[in-house]
C-alpha cells in the first residue's frame, strides 16, 4: 500500500496544458477603458512578448523551456500522497489523495509560474520586476525566482498580511526583494487610498495598482502577477499533469478535484488538466473552494471589471465583488481577491466547474485535523480545500459510497502559526460578507456601452 506516489525527474511535464483549447466557447477578451479589446501592444508596457503570446494562445500544448525545467527540478515532480491516516480519522470509505506543493523552496505552488515569468522577462532584457502579494506566498516565490535569474524584485504586500505574516516578509528579503506594506506612500495609487482611508488594511486590488503604476514608469521594469491571468494558470498545470500520471501508477482516478480559489492559479493548476478529460466525456467534478468572507464565485456577478482597485488594468470578464471591494482581515490572505481568473469564471458561469464557500473556523478545524493525522501543517489557504474534502468524505460515510477525492495542498503553514495561535485562543470568528456591502461595491462596476452581465 503506497503512501507516497513519486515520479522520476524524467517524467516531469515537458509542456504546459492550455485549457482554452478545450473550452466550448472562446474566452471573453480583455477590454480597454474605451470598451474595445486590448491589443498585444498595449500589454507590452508591462509584460514581455512571450507571456503576451501565451496569454492569448489557442494552442493546447505549449513547450516548457529547458532553462525553466532545470529550475523546477529543484523540487519537481512534487509527491502525491494517499491520505490514509486522514481517511482513518474520518472513518470514511472515500479514498483521499493530495498533491503536496509545499515541497517547493517557497513552500507553495507559486514558484511554478514565478520561475517561468522571471525567465521570460530575463530573456526580454528586463532588469526589475514589481508585484503584489497577499499572504506572501507569491511575493516570496517571485523573490526566489528573481534571485535565480538575476532580477531585482519589488513587492507590495497587503498591509494586514505584512503585519500578520512577518516571516513571509523575511523570506522575500532573504532572497533579495524589497518589500513594502500596501497601501504605501510610494505611489499615487497608494497615497490616494491613504487619503481616503488612513487606516486601510489594504487589498490585493490596491497592491496591484501600486505595482502596475511603478512598472509602467520604467522601460527596464515589468510587472509580474501570481494568479488570475491566463499565462499564470497555464504555468501551474504541471500540478495536475503530474497528478494524473501519479494516479495512473496506482490505478485510480478522481471523482472530484478540489483546490482553494482566490485568483484561480491554485485551482486551475490542478483542475485544468482534468478538465481536458471532462471535455472528452469523462465524469469528473472540479470544485473551487473560497472563503465565505470573500465569496467571489459564489456571491459575485459575472461582469467586466478592473483587476485592480484604481482602474489601471484592462477590464476582465470575471466573477467579481467589485474592484473597490475591501475584504476583512482574515488569515487566508491569499484568498482575498475581489475577482477571479477569467478562465475559471467562464467555466463556472457555463456550469463546467463548481464552487463552494466555507467559513474560517471550519477551515482551521480541518487544518488541525489534517495536521494531527497527516503530520503536515497546512497554510490557511490550503485548509479551505481540506474542509471541502472532509465535507465530501463525511457524505461518503453517510452513503457508504467509496469515492476518490483529490485536492491540492498548495502550501505549508510554517509561517502562519500566529493564525493557529489565534484559532486555539478562540479569537477567530466566522465572517459572511454582508450582501448589502457587496451590492454597494458592485454599484461601482465600470459602465460600458453594452450589458456587462450576460
């Protein structure tokens, strides 16, 4: 009976899988402020040409450069685990597997795209990258990738996470990045927010505005994003590609695939390669899991909106809570984005992927149970997927059905122990974001000439 299912380095994927090739309808294009589709030239101000091409490519398979694969071999292929001890703790007939992305140097799945983005920017002659980060997993990953490829990195970290997660900040600084709490006084975007809300805890939308503003000011500087965009989800598909091979090794296949979902890279990374099977007629349910305090897919609207708080980015057709949505300071800092990947959003809108929201206390309860049975302390983001899997495993117990459940353990919680401290002290609370607050934020959606809600 295998617990760890391991691939050899030679079995690591050679190509990224592009879900756009198997979507029943073409993705809605990003729009400029005039309501017209954004041209590749317009994106060239902050992205290298290779990433712009990937963003728009309809090709099913896109080669992974050998220089990128060489770096990924530091931790890839990542192990797949059969969670036998969790199954025993739950007394469930379900078979539970998890892909352990916590084995990367940064402790999460984020380096899968950070390495690729740093490589393509280096090839384009860029010297410096700006970015935002929530929980710090993306910021630390880009800091690592920048160090490996000789690029300067400047990170704008959501202020609530900057203070809640000081050791994530230390990781970034160890790898040579400069880190600033957002909103900051270093940008017009940050200063305008601070004028209106001096005590702002920040949001990913605000931090994106600051990073994009600075990238657009210098020719030697580009912007890098850790989620949401098509090319980011593309780079993460190595997760699902490896998982499919590993499950084949033990003769199993998932009935359901779960992953946390903030911007979508975590979910897309493990779920999209299985969507290829679903598009070919195979039965598999793909479930994105988000917090009840930032319920983008489950309570947002499918509309064109800005990716940042100020309105510097193109308009994306996505599920959104409004670009000026201000989420509460929950500990799953990586799941606090107002919008979602356009690809994930469209697939959800068309009924091809599912979404569920779980409250904060349930996620920590699930994380503690997982740590006490499997030994790994999960990041607060990852506990959302664990909570949803436990719900399904308990349903299997009630029905007696033996289903195969796969989830992405997207990162470890070694730098999140203050959150666990607060959980054990009884200081954490559930927070369902009020419907009236969501309606107020949605009232500020960009006004286009056509109906934004399909």
